[in-house]
């Protein structure tokens, strides 16, 4: 996670995990956001609270190019403006009704959400292809300790030891009800075949157990 | 809350009556539950009379009404609100049971007063797109009875009740006679001159947790009791999926935190009435 003075990009999900016309909750340091992809394939991110009666928007649904709240169906466009209030079909919603939005990029198979106003583009992941995401019940420090190497400025950890080949992209850590958790994306070299992908999956499970055990035992700062 | 004085603004709601169990389920062992943060036990004595015991063993006030046992952690000065239809011959009374919801008791009532969610939350049962319009209706705080009333509420429903076959435009009236209770009067298909009565009695367990006890007084001789209960439970489980995901969990009473429209007149009147009476247990007063 490269952090400059104005902001940074958080890798919240893999592009493949948000198909068109879906919405999912995603986590940034400010809390949960609603991440969605329109019918045309455009990705967008908004605050997770509908301004009408507070319903979580990540429980909503996507129709066309708008995200709709599941409670009363108020719909919000990419820019966050309310475009439809079903209880009043004839009404054009006033400009003032809107949800806060975040800048999002869909690059290298990863969806990045801006925290603050990053001065540059998200880091490039040349030569790497995302495999899967997982949530580890531990903070970044515990994951770095289990990996034996710190993440670089982009949040990337590359492990090459004992025939282990593993590349991890770390998201920010969040407080959860059970403790701290971190979303981690597993990447493999582009063009990897099944055996390497299976090995990467197995290796990350081992790393997950190490980090979670250490974290549960309070071994990490 | 035992052992310390509750914040003064909560006093107003402490002296109200709340449902704490079904009369039909009273037993010697008792139901271990809570009322406004205080652990209570709702039991029946040898003669089946209800006894409600508070956290430190103190005996709490108790009443039996509308199929439920009612109690209070304070000292109620008024009787439980009247529902005249409860004494009307020919009605069937349905104890729906309990639904536990992780939300403010006030949010649970407000959701009950809302019709605009029918097409989205109770899809193809109480509402269906494209019939989403909420026509103008009237909502007011009636000064003579000091209750919130909404009248001339109309909504298109694919299957308004267990006894309805096919879509109809249903007419409703809503009433809020107590901070966590609401009474709904609804078009009664078998008897056009009468209203079916569906109530929502909410037991505030804590500010952000409640047990919802729906109860009905219907003109319906055909539907089996099991079907009536299942129908209402299905509806309330759908509501729960909303109520447990609203942010914040407490009901915001400050204007500015949430944006109502004309369709929310009942909710607006309810919030105003709560504020007027300092009924703020389960409310959020300052936008955070
Ligand atoms: S709370 Fe989202 S539309 Fe009503
Ligand atoms: Fe509902």
C-alpha cells in the first residue's frame, strides 16, 4: 500500500469476484463500503449507508447502471446521486440526495479503492495474475512475521524459500468482532500452471495458520 | 441498569408497560429474559397467574392483556392502551410468537409503520414492482388520545393476507399508542365493513436489542392457525434482515441524519411524538 501525503490505493477485492450486476461489502480503513459493478461492467464504490433510512447498501442490488437499496429501492448512480425513489415514481430526486463515493480502479485483475486522493495510479502488477482472496484473522504484522519478509511499499510480499513460491498483496487490517483481520490476495506468475497454483493455495493456507496462531497467542506486537 | 440510576431522559419510557411473554406459555420454570437492560423472569404461579421478577428479586408490576403478559421496570401510572377490537365477537386471536431482533425497539416499530418497503422486502406478498408508488395519506399526532395515527394509507398488494387470493389495493390505518407498540388496521377481505387488526408489541431488551411479539385479531375462519402464524413469521423474518443491517442501530431523532420523503409521514410523526415525550430509549439524539 504505497502511501503518499495525499492518499493511497487499497486493493479491496479481485476483479473476478465482482461480476456485472453485483454488489459486495468491502473494507477500507474508514470502515465498510459498498463495492459494485454495473451491467455495463463499470466498477463503483460508495458509502455503505443509504441516506434514506440507514440501510446497508452492500445488501442492495444492481440494475443497469445504478445501485439500489434493498429497503425502499432508492437507486444511486456511479456519481452517488440518487436517481430514483420508487415511492414517488414521478419525482426527480433533488441533487442533494446522494451517497459519498470513492474513486475506484479496476487494474491488473484487482479492484483498488482510493483512500484520500492518491497522487498516482495504483501499483502495477506486471507479470502477476490474481488467484484468489482470503481473509486472515490477524494483522499485517503477524502476516509479515509468518512470511518472514515485510511487505513492500505497494503491500506486496514475495516469498521464495524451500521451493515455496508465494506472492501476496495485503489490504489494510480491520477491527472485526473477533479481533483484527486482513484481506489478502494471492497472486501467481502469469502463465502459471495448475501445480504451481495448487502449491500457492496450499502455501497460503499454511501461512494463514501460522499468522492466526501467532495472533491468537499474542506473539506479535 | 440495576444498581444505578438510569439517565433521566430515559425515565419517560421506564414507566411504560411492555410485553414480556405469552400468557399461553406461562410455566413454573419461567422465561428468563430482560426488560430495558434489567434481567427479569416471567413465570406462572400454581394457579397460572403471571409473576414477573426483576434483577434483584423485586416483584415487578404485571398485567395480562391481548394474549400477552405485560410488565414494567418502573411504576406505570396509566393502564395499557385500549384495543376495542380485542373485545369484538367473531374475531380470531392469533399469538404469533416471538422474533428476536438485534435492533433498537424504536426501529422495529418504525419499520412496522412503513409501507414503501413492501415491494422490495416482502416481494410478491405485500408488494411487487412496478406498484411502488405511495399515494398521499394523512399522518398526525391526535391530541385527544395523544397517539400517532396514519389514515387513508393505500397500497397495491399481490397477496395481502393469508385469506387473500390475487392482488388487491389494500387500505390501512396505523396507530402508535405506546412508544414500542403499534396497531395496524387493514382491509378485511371476507368482511369489507370491518378491519383486521395486526399489532406489533415490542419488548425492549436493551437499547439495541428487542423481542417482537406480533398479535392479530382477525375475521378469518378458514385459514388454519399454523398457516396464519407462519405467514406473519415469514413477514417478520424478512423485516429482521433489514432491521439488523440499518446504520446506526439506534433510531436517529436528529433531523439531518436521515432523509425522509412524503411517503415517510408516519415515521416523521412517530419520531416527533417520541421526541416530544422524551421517549428516547433506543434513540440516538446527537448525530455521530
Ligand atoms: S433505506 Fe435505502 S431506500 Fe430506504
Ligand atoms: Fe415489513
